[in-house]
């Protein structure tokens, strides 16, 4: 089985990847590049995490970087910014699904834990996953933050994940925690979703750790 794992430079997604690695013959680690809303340290952390995960995860690992800054810039200009995080995650899943279809992968891994941040409330999770048809696997869904931290320390990714990096400047001051799918569809009609997906997946960069 081949899986796509959406990997940030944070604590959660490397743990989620590790937990599902025993079920996968191959995992493609996918990191969305939010520059210019973040800085180069975000990419450096992803590369370091990839190197580390390759050492002890039994699955074959490959890593790719996909540009997301153009999508964020377009959305920030044209849409209601309080929905930025929800639409951002919907676009991430669309990128992952496009790559999954090309690579014949069966599902997508995310590091969501219920209610940890605005985009992970139950309603927002539902709105996010309806962007695609592939299954989304969330092995941390019932963890609290301390559970994940302890597991990250156990597998050795914690210190890498907490290294300094610029926070995403696209995050709104008051993000929506209870988005409605109908409203998200209205917001997404203000941008060319298919064109932005096409741009992103045609500019994928393979990372060689």
C-alpha cells in the first residue's frame, strides 16, 4: 500500500506518519511551501525531518515540496480571510489527491487532533475532508497535545519539530471555527481552484535528503 502524508514542520504530522508507516510499503511525504508567508527555516525543518524519518521508518520514503504561496496570496486578496485556514487545508488535500492519483496511492495521512486548532474542530474537519474523494487517515484524532509530544519525544522527532521557524503570516487573527460548506463553496468560487491546483502540481520539487 502506498500513502501520501501531509507533513508540516510541526510536532503532529511526523508522529502520524510514523504510526501508519507499518501499514505502508511506501509513503510520499508532501510538504506545502507557504513562502512568502513563512521563511526558509520551514523548508529546512522538513528536510531534516525527512532525513530522520528515513532512518527508522520501515516504509520506502520519498519527499516532495509543493508551492502554496500563490494560492494563499490569491485567497488573501479575493476572499473572506476568516476562512483562510479551512480553505488552505482543502487545497492541501487537493494537491495530495492529485499526486495520489498520479502515484496510485490509496489514502492521505494528516496529523489532525480533534479541536487542537481552529481548522480541527469537528465541523471544520468535515468541511475540509469533503474537498476530495480519497480516504483521509488521522491516527492522532483522539490524542491531546501532551500525548503527541510524548510520542514525538519517544521517536526522536520532537526536538526537530520545535526548532525555531517563522509562523505562517497568512493565519487570520480570528479564524472561523464553525465553517459551513455552502459558505466555503461561495468563497472558493472567487478563485480559480483548478488553475491553482494545476500550477502547484506542475511545480512539485522532489527533495533529496
